[in-house]
C-alpha cells in the first residue's frame, strides 16, 4: 500500500501592508514577503486566496505599491511527532550534547510527513539524551556515512551555523564506472530536477551553485575509487556531478546504469549507490574535531570483488 502524506500543516491568513517604495509584481512581492518559491507564490494566486486592498487577485503581474494591503492564506508546518525507534546506531563520536552516527543505507535521516517512524532521528530519540533531536546535516536514504545529531537547541544552532557558513570539511568516498584520469574540479549548478528531489541535473545556469573536487585513490578494472570533497551541499550534488563527467556512481539507480553495474560486478552488484561520507572536520569552541566513519560492508565487498 502506498504511504499517504500526513497533513502536518495548518492554514493561516496573513495581512501585510506594503511598506517599501516603488512598484513590484504581485508574484515577486509574495515570493520575497512570505517568503516562498516563485512557483508557490503563483500557486497561491491561482488558488484565489490572495487579495490586494480587499480585491481577489488572479494575475501574477498585478502591481503592488507602498501602502497597499496584501492578504493571503498560507500553509504553515505544524511539525512532526518524533516517536522513539528501537534501533542500534553506530556512534562514531559522542559528546555531551551531540553525537556523530555512521548512517546505514536504507534509512532516511528524519521523517518527511509520510508517517515514517524508523528514521535516524527516531532512533536517536530512543537514546533519551535530550527532549529533542536535531539532525544537523542530511544524507540521501541510500548514502552512508556521518550525520551529526544534536540534543540541545543551542548546540544545534551552533553546528548548523558551521554548515551554513561552509566551515565544515566533508570528504566522501565513491566508486564510479570507468577510469578517471586524474584530479578534477566540477563547478556546475544543480537543477531542481523533476518531481521533488528525485532527479537533479548539472546545468550551466538556472540551478543552485555547486562545487565538487575529486581525486582518484585506487584504480580497478572498469572502475575508480574516488575521494570527493564538496564545497557546497546541494541535493544529489555528487551523484549528478559524477553523471555529468560520464563516470556515474556504481549502484546508483537514478543517475547510473544498472546494466553496467551487473556487467561489472555480477551477483555482487550493489543495490544502492556506493557513496559514503567518511570524514568530517570542523572547529568547535576552538577545538578541531575530526570524525571518521568506516566503509559499510557492501562497499567493501564491491572493492574486494574488483580486486580479484
């Protein structure tokens, strides 16, 4: 049975008096004032719930001016209840108010609103270290490696600021198809893709800036083990960038080629992308933190098979 997304929102009506000078298109004003993405601002107008000076609006290009009253309905997230999940976690660093976990493949980091209770955050809640659990960074469901989890709001804000300020060094290991000749740097924007976060593309413009540095660490017949350093943290960044340079990650069902995987590894072909966040470094309270997480078994099995 297909999971149905739970309604974790409530509708609020907001009234804003335009205070800035000049004129601005209604969709652009909503985008900046709410704030929301421009396509969502247009969806709000299409729904018939946006009014200017008491009049319902249907045109995106309707101009608003200083002194206008803009009223609209807006969906506000109400939060998702986090229930403890009895699952043993591989903790690779443990502090008083935060931990680092080596996330396994097949587990999402936090609930998305579809009723999941078997997430990394739910499992961390079972540790009963604090009243709340905050996931500081995210990894795809089938990407393994280091995820930081804080049990204190102040610590969560401190760690999140490091991520936001790009003051965290993140190093990944990935196994890709083909022989990667040498070091490289990819600076291609990542598009919003199709439905949700299912598929992204490396594009020259129109996406979000993304920078990936890679270096071959070991060569195999038909494959290369790469060290990858990301300077930005876009959704599917490494996976989309590897596809762009025509060296897709082995096991990647979205950006790779399952037939090539099977041809290369046969029955040992992985069921998920062989991408692992193995090293994270940052300074916290003037102390350098260096956290490592070992490769999972399926990754090691693929390397052993290719070494034969």
